[in-house]
C-alpha cells in the first residue's frame, strides 16, 4: 500500500463510500460546526479507481463537507485495494473511540472473516495472541467465555485455556479459580491438564464421582506443584552426587596402584554405562 502525502482537492460526487456506517447525529453536528469554524484539520484518504475514488478514511468529514454545501474536499491519495480500503475504514472507526470490550470483540470477529490475526493486531495495536484468543473463542462457539472476555472478567489468552477444558463443569471451576486468585494462563493450563490426567489414569473412578470445585482444584494444583518441585530437587541432588562419584572414580582409575588393586581383585572390568560416564566426564 503506497500513500502520497500530497494533498489534492477531489470532487465529493466522485467519492464512493465502501463501508458506510450509521453515525451519531450530535457528533456529526459538532464536526460540521468545527470544520465550518476552523476548517478541515485532517484530509480524508482515498484510493483512485478509474475515474472515481474509493473512500478509505474520513466518511464523517465527507458528510460534514456535504452538509456545508462544499463541492470538493482535501484528500490524500493512496494505492490500495478495495479490501484494504474497507479495512482502513474499519480501523479508523475503532481507533476513533475507546472501545468497551464487547465492541472490540465484535470488531475482531468481523475482521477475522477476511484478515489474519497478525494483520488485525497490527492495525488495532493489539497483540496477535489477543486477537487469536478472541477468534478461537468465536470459532468454537464459546459464548459464555466470550461474554466473560467482553465484560473484562478474563483476558482472551486465558479464556482460550479455559475453553480447552472438556466439560462445562471444569470450565466453570477454572474460571472461578482465576477470578478468586488471579492465576496465570500457564497455571490454569496446568490445572486443566492435572484434572484430565487424573481422569485418564488409574484413579479415574474416584475423580469421576468427585464434586470438583475451585478450592479443591487449586489445592490439588499446589500439591502437584510442590510434588514436582520436590522431584526436581531430588533429581538435582542425584545428578550432583552422580557427577561427584564419576569424577572421583575417574581420578582413582588414573592412579596406577588403585588400578593394579582392581585387577588383583578381578574388579577391573567396569560396566559399559560407567565407562561411558567417565569418558563423557573426561570430554567435559
């Protein structure tokens, strides 16, 4: 898309509005009054198409000039497709006002039918993850979670993790857990996986009959996290001990008297895994 910064005067009658919207009449009157008094502060944006012009940005300004009985309007010309002009028009409308979440969700859903998440994110100054989250929820028909996002209860990325839960019951519990303690998306994902793993495992019958609630879920998550941390610490300790033993054995084997003693006791043939460990220790 190429845009010239040169301002030209274009006949209003030659302008085609591609994405017309209903406008607040009070705001239009205010715009007419402002332009009539101070003049046009920002030219509209057009893309020339044959002998006419497609409007990309500035429908309100065109309406104001028409109300002021003006035949021409200052414009900046850009080389853009019809689709890009429509997108620019939508983006301008979004950027002009502070959107409530419900409005932003609606706009993203409409744009997602034609544009990628990266394109929408760049134009709306949002993160691609935010846009992908909204489109995922809309695509999978998660009306309740979309409503939660619209009301600002949960961010879209976290709502996606909740939407991946296999039952509405678990979705509700995860949502409650977030609202009560503000867990991260990563933590919510781990809680969901924890429940699903237990349902698939040997304790399936117990958990299938269990009345799961947010407090029990958070408690189980914390217990599992503590268990994993303990396992990690034990693994680190074992690794440290193994490294010490391998290095000590390597040093002892380098002593001729010790090697001779091993041969006398018929202990000079070490297991292959031990030899590999010693070899790797030597390389490091």
